[in-house]
């Protein structure tokens, strides 16, 4: 029988213990339509030695939540999997570089529009003050370059002190007001084919769109410009992708910009997929 391993959170990280089993159950039901046997296994069990993953026809890291909390070990694991030549999708190389948001700068170098971004090895108040002065932005967003789910993300206005600053490398961007009015739109692709799109808006008074902060999610049909940008992002990624979630928002001029290309463990929003994950199952079947 065909065997698929699904990488799950580190058991030592209790942050997601009440959430990921439900996601796994839904994913497993989708994957079992391929006729494969599905085996969940913590990503943290395979950092130094890939032998426990050998013998699987496909390895999916789609529930490897929390890798950002132990990034050095995650990068080590990606290197281990790459060296072992495991049939992992997305590729181990992608799992490495996509775990650090500095990849946005590389995509920007290829012509992908992103919000104006300043990069810092260690964020300081002086850097924040300079960003306000140079951009004229009324509000800034500061977040670690290695993060997930709005982890240690700050929204600051001029004169507001920098407290609880992200540790280590960080990024500074002007806050896009469209997040409050239009939200962020995510386009899902499986096997290079568009599947569905979801608009995500924060609750009034917040800027975080994640479901744990009360984000409001709606199925939408992306316009031609959004679709074109998503395809531009995919074309800029050199490695083959089994799945991708491209998160877009409008800048102050009304143009779409890339917020993130989620290529490791994105929520597929299958509850907003009219095909109930059939596109993902087909992409997996074609990959086997």
C-alpha cells in the first residue's frame, strides 16, 4: 500500500495540542481518497536522522506547526531530509528558505511587488523612529522574520515606545489600512492549479486576521490582478510545488502586493473549498 507521512508539531510544544488533531483528521480524510495509508509523525523526531521517514512514498510537512519556535533545529531537519533524498513535498529546500521571511526580498528582486520593507538584525527604537521619518507612514508593523500566526507582531504609531520587541532579525513595514477595510486574500494552489480563494478580515479594532484572534473568513473569487500576481509569485519560485497559499493585500494605491507565500504548513481552508479538498487529493495522487 502507498504510504504517506504527515509531519506534526513537536510534542514538547503544547501550544497547538488542542488544534492540530482536528486538522489532521480533516486532512487524513482527504488524503485517504488517494488510497494511501496516512501516518502522522512529529517533525522533531527526524531532525538528525531521516531513517524513520524512509519507506514512505510521500512526506507532507503540512502540520509541522511551531517550527518557528525552534528555527535552528528546523533548518537542521530540512538539511537532513534533503541529504537523505526523501520524497518530501514541498521540497526540503523550500521548507528551509520559506521559513524566514527574508525570502520576500528575493522575490522582490525578481519583480514581485511587496510592501516597502526594512530589514534589521536586531530592531531598535532608533530604527523605528527612522522608519516613521523616512516613510511618513502613520502606523508601522514590526514582526520577526521567523514567525507564524502573528507571533510577536507589533503595530506602532509615532511616539509609541518599542516594547516587547521581536528578538533577533525583524522586518518593518508600513501598516496597510486595507487590512481593516478589505482584509487579506489568500489564493490556494494544488499541483500548480488554482483551487479556491479566501478573504480574511480582522475584527473591528484589531489588525490580526488569524482565526485565533477572531478573524472573519469568506470564500471569494479573486479578480484578474490578484490572480496574475499569485501566478507571478509561483513562477518566481524555482522549485516544484505541490501546494501553495499566496497571501495578498492592497497597498495604499489600491494595487495588490504579496504579504506572504505560505509553502510549508499553510491552512488550506478546506472548509471554504467547494470541492472539499479534491484538488489537493488529485495533486497528491499525481505526485505519488
